[in-house]
C-alpha cells in the first residue's frame, strides 16, 4: 500500500493540527519507555518489546498530530514517517519501527515468539533515540506541516 492509498482508504486522515495531543503522545511515549526499561530489568523481554514499540509508536503519533494527521493503521503511520521524515529521522530507525511492529504483534499473539535480552535491549535503545528526536521536533514545532 502507498501513502496515497493510506489516505484514500482513511487509514490516515487529515485533521486539525493538535500540538497539545502531540505533546501528550510524547508523554505517553516516556511512560511506556519507563515501563519497558522496568520489564527489561526484570527479564520480562516480551513486555519490554511491547512497551518499547508502544513508546516508539507514540513518538510517531505525536509527529502526526503536530502535522494534523490522524492514524488508524500502524503500517500507514510508518509509511508516513518514511515518506515525509526520512530526512530528519534516520531511515534505519524508521525501518526498525516497522520490524518492531511485527515483533510486538508476535509478542502479543504469537505462540512461538521468545525474545532475548539483546532483542529487548536494542529496541529500548532505539525507543530512547526516537524519543529524543521527537522531543526536538515537537517542542520546536519543526514537524513536516509546521
């Protein structure tokens, strides 16, 4: 699916820019990150995967709110970042977010998924990096549509 199709199918839709929701989403990203760190420290690697991904998701969602875009699809949210922000967010981080989207699904619903400490640790490092990038973008109002 293309970004255009995401909008046509209303998986992404234009709405009013909402800096308040953008910053609230960033707050949620911080909370989920902390929960992921706690899960990692307690060797609950599947919960660390879920919390770390959710943290990254909320960073991305905050950027979309800042732009006046509402997401209804995690996949389309990632397409949006890839197309509109690969100049400000490292493409490896956007690609990792997509991989973690799949891992989160497996952690929640899969029968065979058994993440390691290394898997969870890498995800949490990526989540921290994305939080730092999103903070700069949102607190300075430097997202795409601004």
